């Protein structure tokens, strides 16, 4: 656990280590142009490439992008299958470039629901980039915050059954270790494009103390300047983690 008065508290003026983004508004972007929704998703991929480039250049440690939620299966079949194809083709076309740029790729979510071919591609891409030391790019695909907590509980219960975990050992840190983000720092900054101001089952547990930034800009129009605005907004905030503002200032002057 991080020390309550440790580095987590005094972050003002500092870049976020971990940025989590709900990339929303692709469909509306396309509809505004009288185009099919999938064209919005294609345009969304272009925006992703620019934001990834930016984060790598700015030495952000982790960028987590919500690409497909566990609830997105409820969409029309055609859109779901086109999204799967886009995910697969993007993975295929981008992995070498990510690797060259020292980016480590991680896919989080319930991958068992994906076609086997896609699961294989995911494992191969993760393995290829596993030892990279630059930006960690986390793609949440068939991810849900509630699913994440449920799979952690299942694994903890399995551990108790085998005796590997003592019941009394269950605390926040232990639960943290069983989430799919166990080895990553908590998100410092959460961004949602597209005008909605909700979490839509993204990283529920992990967002406990994250700073939120919402914009009406639709994801395909989200550019590096907007990213900089979100980061500047983050830098101007005082994170208190339950302390008083005075305690934070006193600590900063030490
Ligand atoms: C986000 O854009 C991308 C995915 C959920 C895959 P949307 O497709 O939700 O776009 P809107 O909200 O309909 O405009
Ligand atoms: C959240 O967007 C999921 C992704 C961006 C992948 P949605 O568009 O699915 O969210 P809701 O349904 O408006 O809450
Ligand atoms: Mg949406």
C-alpha cells in the first residue's frame, strides 16, 4: 500500500502516471456526417494512434483505453462483428510499430468470449511487446469493472479453498492484487470524450481517487491539444486523498 503522506499525495504540477480514457462518440461522429457508425470507429482508431504517440513522447507510464465494454455486446450484431474485425486488423497492423517504439501492449477483459483466432493474436502481441520498457498501452476489450471484481473474488475464493490464502488476509491490498490491473499504478486521470459524464462500468475499483475530465469533443476529433488540456487541468488540481488542503500544503513545504 502506498504511504498516505507519500508520493501519491503531492502530485500537483506533475504529469499523471496513468491515464484512463473512455473513447466515446465514434457513432455520433459518423452519424453527423451521414456515414455508417463503423466509419466513426475507423476514425476513432486514427485518434488512438495520435494519442498513443503523444503519451509515449510525454513519458506517460500507462495509457488505458476502453475499446469494448462487456455491455457493448448488446449492440446490433453487425456493429459488434465489424468492431471485432477492426480490433483484429488494428492489432495486426500496429503491433510491430508499437514494438519498435518500445511500447508494451496489454489487453484486459474477459478474452474467453473472443474468437480463438483473436485470442491467439492477442497473446502473440502481448508476448512480442512484453519486455518493452516505454509506455504500457492497456486496451480494455470485453472489460467491465464489475467483471473484474467478480473474477478477483472467484480467484481469491479458489485460493482460500486450496489454503493458499488465509481468510483473514482479505483486505484492500489483496483484492487489488487480484484485479487485472494488479501490476499497474492506479489511474491518476480519467478522461471521457463524447459528452456523457458517466463511468459505464470501466475501472470501478481502480477509479476510487482518480481525477475526472469530461469533454463534449467526440472521440475521432480528440487530438493532442485536447489531451494537453486534460493533463493541464489535472496538474492544476490538489489531490487530497482524505486530508485537508492545509495538510497537503504543509507536507509540500517540508
Ligand atoms: C465508443 O463510441 C466506441 C465503442 C463503444 C466501441 P460509440 O460507438 O459509443 O459512439 P456513440 O456514443 O454512439 O456516439
Ligand atoms: C463506453 O461507451 C464503452 C466504450 C467506450 C468502449 P458506451 O457508449 O458503450 O457507454 P454508454 O452505453 O453510453 O454508457
Ligand atoms: Mg457511446
